[in-house]
C-alpha cells in the first residue's frame, strides 16, 4: 500500500532550523533498563476505521481507510480483536485508563460535564443519578503518579477531558504528568485549523501559538510537539511515559486538505472523505512517532500501546463512517459503541504479527503499564477493576477474567436537533462473559442476550433460547454493580433508585 505523506517531517526541520526547539540527537551513555511507554490514544475511532482488519473478514471500510502505519504496527506487535473501551463515551474511558477503575466504580459515567440533550423531561421515564460530574481530582491515585515515584518522566499531549472546568482534574499536571501540552477540560477542538478556536471558546486548544504562521492541521501540530518532546526526553537518563491523546477523529469533521482529495476520488460522500482524511492524518502521526523512535535508536526499548476511547461515531455529522458489521456506535451498549481497535508493540516481549481474541478493557492499562515498568501494583491498589495483560502480551503466565467485563451508562443522550432522525440513547448496563453478552435497559427493565461468536452484529436476541445463560450473566452483572455501589437511574414517580438488573 502506498504510504500517505504530509509535511510533518519538513515542518519539524523548519522549526529546528529556526531554533524554536532544538534538541541534541546524542544518546544516553547510561543503559536504561525500564522501558519507555507511549499510549497512543485516538478519539471516537471505530473498530473498522482502519485498513487493519480486527474482525474475521476484511470489511468495505477496512478497504476504504488508509492506515499503513497501523498495518506496520500490527505486523510488529499484537492486535486485540475483542478490546473494549470502559464506556461508550470519552471521559469515563479516559479516567478508567488513569485509575484502573470501571466507570460504575468511579461514578464518572458520562462525558464531563454532561450535555444539554434534547430529550424532553416529559419523555424521560427516569432521572439520571447524581453522578461524578467533576471527574478526577488531584487526590485520585493514577498510574502516572506511581510512575513518577519510580523514576519516570511523565507527559501528556493532546486531549485530556479528565475533569470539569475549574477543577484540579482539568489540569493533567495535577494527575501525575510532568508535562502537559494542549490538554484541558474540553472534549473536542473548536477547529482543526489555527487558531483551533476563538479566544472566548471553551473548546479552543491551548499551547499551540507557535503554529500561527503555518496554520498546521491540529493532528500534525500535536505530532510536531510529540516528536520534539520524545527527542528531549530521550536525552535524559530516565525512562518516560507519554500519553499522546489525539483530539482526532472527534467532531468537528474537518478534512486534512492535503489528504482529502484521494478519498473524494473514490466516490464516497463528502463526510466520508473528510473523515477518512482525518484517519489518515492520525495514522501519519503514528508513523512519525515510530520513525522518531527509530531515528533516536530507542524503538527497541519503547512500548507503544494503541487504542480508541470509544466506538465510532455513525449517527451524526453526515454519517462520516460505519462500524459494520458491528451495530450502532458511540454512546450505545452495542458492540459499535464500545469495541475498539487496540494494538501493542513491545520488542523482545510480544511476538510480531500475533493476535489475541481475549476480551480486554481500557481499565486494564493501569496494572498492565505498571507491570511493564517493573512496578508491582499490589502495594498501590485501592480497589480497581483492571487486570494485568502482560500474560496475554508475552504468552507467559495465566490470565483469567471469570467475572466478565461490565459496562454501565445510566444516562440519556440524543443528538441535539436530530431526534426525529436518530433514537435517543437510554440508560443501560451490559456484561460480556466469554462469547455471551447481555444488555439490560433500565426504562423497560428488559434484557437481551447475544452470542457474539456467531452474531457479532447483535441481530438475534437469544434470551428465550438460553434463559439459564441469561440468568447467569444477569446475576453476575447485578452482583458486580452492587459490589461497587453503582448508581442507577431514579424513578421519576417514586423518586427511588431503580434496582440493579434482574430477570
């Protein structure tokens, strides 16, 4: 596949020559034993928004998207076909990554600070619970804080969205990051072109003034920042952790002007072409990071983890993509809302070109990254939900999750102004155990059971055919939610919280 090119490399050279940020290319004289770790997090990227097939077959969307650097990473590492975001929306997933806690436990169950939806109160049978709308605080235990205590320099670049405006959680430095570039309270950029939003916009991306002259596309600009910082940190005699969290491919759907034309020529809609150029730009960013690691001769001692924070956005902004064969998308309990692309590259530990079908989740990153860094998480743990994935990565040791994966979203959500076109998202909880998945809706207090091995599109409700399996999953889901004191919606008539799922 022909590799897409953009002007990141030339732009980095331009800045270096101008003296904006000039770092020596020398290597450290002291052998570093702890690995560097980069978490490359994408926003709203669907399971099929890549030329890397994560399913059993290659989809039309896989054939349309152009992500050669993801292909390279898959060849050099391991891809997870059943990876899940802890939530169908962004903030809960991002907070789960830092803390290892499921949103049901942290009570950060919606994107911060929630939204003004246009589901009239009269149509809401239930009230949403008094959830943790402020998000994380400086008092929370996060794995970056633990890494700092064990000799790591920690950095955040890009979207944060960990805490509400004016709270400590809105500042990544309060959560364990030594560096913060472009991260604040907002969950998406006002624009992907400079100045990346008006001064009075709460969505303007901060720390990007140096790009005023060139008006570089935001994804490219963040990549410049990231590669510069990687070079700086590589010259220090300390390992580093970088949380490189792109704002892309979240709305607004704005094309990368140097990349969009080839997608338009393929006969897709304008929205699809714009979106594909955003994905391609993100992939070029991944390639630039990998190239920089090779250039600095630190690739073999740097772990890269790739993931999206929730499923793809399919019911907004002109239908920019599709999650097929998965059903639905962002915000829903269906696979299209929570199943995401995930890969790990770890030289010398992960066998290149391998695949793992075990269900894993974003809250697994807390114990996994600590284990990668050689830090025993046992001495730091409060109660967390994440599991150490290193046995799956290395093929050594055992991994078991008999309790399954639980998801909890006790909220309403509808795209403002589009209620006549798209149904609203209603409060739900769900669980996956093995090949089985149960979804429970709080409004009608009914459940659905799906066999994901044979029905990944969730078209056939098998509740009546397998009542004992459904009961087992529902009992486990109920037990888990009760154990973490999960908040359920409130009945508008009795003013009482609803019971946990039951059949």
